[in-house]
C-alpha cells in the first residue's frame, strides 16, 4: 500500500492532499501530515506503525484486513 501511495503521488502532485481531505475511518486517518494524527491518543502506535510515504506525509500500517 505504501508503494501504491508513493507511485500515485509521483504521478499526481495533488493526490495525497486530495486523499487526506476525504473521509477516513471512524476514529483514525489513513494518511496525514503528522504521524500522531494517524493514531489519536496512541503515541506508541504512531511511533511503531507509521511510515513516511514521501517527505511530510505519513501513512498508518496497523489496520485489519477488513479495514484495508
């Protein structure tokens, strides 16, 4: 999934911004400029389960198959 986001952001400079502006999960975001926004209230999860897709954009990696 991280590779897909990297490729899409290379093809379209506005992709990440547009994706981030859309509705995400009930409580968590899938993509954010701040990795701590991915797991509100859980700094430990943000540290362990986030990947910087491109400089300044983070994606969460701790999701169930159902959510993905």
